[in-house]
C-alpha cells in the first residue's frame, strides 16, 4: 500500500478511494501536537494509529504484532522524511478530564457545530454541507468531510474518533494535510467537550439511554 519508498504509491494504492499515507511528506492526519496543522506527531500518536488502524479505511489495526515490533516500524517510517531530522516534535496536547454529558454541554456543542462545522459537515452532520464539494488535501487528492452520523468504524465515519479523548484531540489539533482546521485557539476546553458530546450524539447508533448512562441524568431530559 505505502510502497517500498514510503511514498504512498504501492501496487495496491490505485484501488483505494483514500490513498495510503505518503511518509516522505512527514505530514500526518492525526496528532496531539497543536503548534501547527502539519506539525510532526509524537511517537505515541503514530503508535495509536498503527495499533488501532484508521477506522473506516483500508488501514487495519495491528494488534497482532508485538509492541516492540510496532515501535520498530514507527522508527523505520520516520526515515522516509527529512523532517524528522530537521524539526523538533512539540509537546503533546494534555487532554483534560472529560466532564459529564449534560443537556447544557450538548446545546453548547450544537451551537458551535452550527457556527463552524455545518458548512462542511452539514446541519445533520452527514458530510453534505454547502462547502463539502471541491475540497482537496495537500496532494491535491479530493477529500470529503466525514459523515459524523456513521459509526466510527464505517467508511466515511470518524477515523480516529474511537473514544471521547481521541475526538477531543482531533478537534483541537485539526486533521493534518486537509482543510479540517484546528480549533484549540478558538474555543475553551469546556466548549470543545460540548462539541465532542454533540458530535457523538449525531451517530446513528447513539440512543438517549446511552447518553443517560454517560452522565445525563433524568433532570436534564
């Protein structure tokens, strides 16, 4: 998939709608570093992706190889780009404790979603907003906003949104090499958590009972 030279042009790459990562660019979609949209990820970020895969894409999880082997793969991947020799990796984002899901947090998240996310993701979060067409990544390949109503593991869903903490990091740091910006400088942690909760509520498999179990007590229903 990624090719012998790590440029994303392996023999299987033409068969994928989303091209394999070009490691020679040193640009990665998902990071916990927030100083720049295309800042280098930490080794832990790469380990997260390698271990759990990219949900909804052809990139599988690699639970079956040992931790030492995964770490070795990460170090080898870094040899494809000179960025790892020329740039320092910044300190990762510290993800604060998640507050409980409440009606107030959902309403807060819905307000922010309507202000900044609906343009691309659509009012209902289906990736069909007025700004969704004609988007491309840093390679010029066409990209579509995620359909936030789909389960995270389905094609088109939230690739690294497997839990609240990862979704918080994606919103804070943005998605490298794509039009998805970082929001760490625009909103408070409380507001970002509200956005996380609202995005999670859009998924078709989420029901009110699950939200109640997550901390939304009956007084808020």
